[in-house]
């Protein structure tokens, strides 16, 4: 199962459980947001690690770079990277 699939499962669980949703939203205040996020996910049966989330964002960014003008040195610099944690939080909402 891909990390995207796992995050979809966690999102569905959080939308159905107000306490879980709030715990996940509260990770934004943690010193180590990703570690806390992953710990809560794992407690709720969704096996994700910090590296899973980081790699997902980097792989997406790399795919975009490769797809623009053939990638490589002629590829324009993109001013962002895909941050799966932030995207998840945005989708979860307040």
C-alpha cells in the first residue's frame, strides 16, 4: 500500500473521529510535528513513518522536475516542494 493510500485511510478515520482529528491537528504545535503525527497514526492502525512522508514529497517534486522540459539542467527551478504533512493538514481542516 502506498503512503498516499495510508494517508487517505488516516484522513477518513480522522474525519469520522473528532478526538483523532483534534490530536492530529494539535501536532502542528509539537516540537517534532512529523514524529508526533506518525506516532498518532500508528496508534490508530496506520503504519507511516517520517521517512515515508518526506520521501513522498521529494518523489513528487522530482517527478515534476523531470517532466518539465525534459528535466535536468534545463528544467526550471520550482519554488516549492510537496509537503505531504501540510497537505494532509489542509485537507483535514480545522
